[in-house]
C-alpha cells in the first residue's frame, strides 16, 4: 500500500463498501471479502484517531503550562 490514506478517504471507502453490501447485488463471498476489507480500514481509522487524540492531549497540556 505504501502511503497512508487520509482519514476522510478511508471513511469514503467504508461508505462505498457499505453501499455495495446493502445493495445486495453481489455474491455472499464478495460481501464477506468487502466486510473484511472494511474491518481493516476501520482498524486503521481507529489507530489514526487514537494518534490524533494523543496529539491533542499534548497540545492541550502544553497550553496549560
């Protein structure tokens, strides 16, 4: 993959996956594969949000000094 996706791009990709699954025009196997892909993307989003939260705490704490 190389370059890390922006959070916004990841969210758009998840929305596309959900739409494909909800449409029901794909096979069960493809739905499962898309679901797995979505889970991986969500895990990446969670890590990014955790990192952002830690950065904000550092900024907040440095402003209080």
